């Protein structure tokens, strides 16, 4: 396995790999997520990777891209309740189902965590509540829950 930093030229590869995670999200929360549009997703990744502070890493096995992680440098201004802060956010992680359980997700996250450490930034990661495997992976790498968001869903007919 080889991990390399992605560039905007990798946007179509990232879009292809994104379908693996987007399809799961769509199946779990169809009221929230949309079906993948490869062209729009590729354009989105291309624009995102041109932004300062946006980084992605791609995992390759036998020269074939099989996973990626997208991480973003975030900043919030202070207010009367919180301090101003900067952090590195793990925003997306996807691994082709055909090669899961081989340490690819872990290697991708380690690349992002190493970058954050080099930048001297704390790390946060987001994940949907239904994604237990990702939560376990995060925990195994020393990430702990920070905020838990609750919701109440009902239809307009209720």
C-alpha cells in the first residue's frame, strides 16, 4: 500500500471513491443525502483541493486508488462563550469495500494525523451516528467524542 497526497488533478479519482461512502449515507439517511453525480462531485473535489488548508490523501494498492481521506483546516472566531481556535478536521474517509479490513483507513487517518501534528493543530473528526465502524477506528487512534448532536424527526403530517 502506498499513501500519497492528492492534488486537484485527482478530483475524478476522489469522486469515484466517494461513491463508496456516499451510497452508505444515502441508504441510511435518504432524507438528507443525494445520489452521487460524478461530474459535480469531481468538480467539488477539484475546487476544494485548491483551497488553502484543504488536504486529501489517497491510498493505492498495486497502483490502483482504493481509498482517501479529506481533511480541512478550520477556524472559528471567539465570541462571549468560546475561544477563537484553529483545528484540523477529518471531513471524509472512504475505502473501497473490496479492500476493507486491511488497514487502509487506518493508514489514511495516520497520514492526516501526522500532517496535523506537523502543523501543531488539534484534530477533530465528524461522523454520522450510524457509522459505528468509523467510530471504532477513530477511537483506536486516540480520538474521543467531543459533541453529540441530537435530533427529532417527524413528518409535516404529524
